[in-house]
């Protein structure tokens, strides 16, 4: 049987751009991602930070830049990236990520590298750019050592942890949607979410 698993429609639905949005008590960061089987800190995409109380206009404008500069490299008809090529890509990605984190440390007065990730809320943004205009903003929950998204099995919370917004919206509307998504994050115990719930 010669049935193709990856139809053109399936490839279009897999192709995506991605941004990770991090909000700490001190700063907000928007980081463009590269997709090579997994997601990596972009080697060339838009990655930026600002004080956590920066305007929704700034957030929307820079989110758009980060998302548009995200790149998708997976090609179902080609073998996965391996060996030296993968190692070079990963090394360049890691170097840029470490330099970005060093800049955050210096800018916001962190003394210990680990502190830049403490008490952070994270939203995962994904856009199937070959399919439609809509961006999905998925709020996360904090866990020991990182963050995770809710899955379909978390039926009571799953629907309310995702915000959908068209990329054609204004910068202010994008920023408001991101603030909304950040307010839907979850922290364990008595820890607080950094972005307050937006009132109508």
C-alpha cells in the first residue's frame, strides 16, 4: 500500500511558528523558537525582554516580531537532523540562550543564575501559519524544575487555559490577549501568578 502518511494538508497543519512568553516578578521576555523535531531558542529570531509592567502595546508589537521570525525546519519527506549539523545548530542556540539570560541577570539585578527562572509564569504561543491567522496562547502550570501545559485529560481546566487571538489583531489587542493568558497560569501552593486577572 502506497498511501502517504503526510498529505499536503497534514504537512500544512504541522507547520508552525512558536514563541515562549515568560513573566517573572521583575521582567517579561518574549523568545522566538526554532522547531527541529523539538523547540529550541532561535538562533536568529526576535528575542526581547522588558520590565514586567511594560505596556500591552509593547508586548503585542514585540510578540508579533518574535512569532513572525520563528522558523519551522521539520520536513516529513527528509530524515531528521542528526550528527554534526544538529550539534552545530544546538550549540549556536545554546550560546544565544545563555547570552540572553546573562543580559536578563545584569538588567534586573539577579545575583544567582537560577533566580531568573524563579516564580515565573509561562505561556506557550503557537501559530499554524500555513493554515490560518489564529494564534493559540496556552497558559502553563509551574512544576518543580519547569512548566507544563494542561492536557485534554485535565477536562475541568483545559478549555479555560487557552486563549485564541488572530495575528491580524492590533498590537494592543495582542498584548491584552497575552496578559489574559498569563493570568490563567497556575502556581503551586501559596505562590502567586504574576499577571492579575484582567477586568472587563
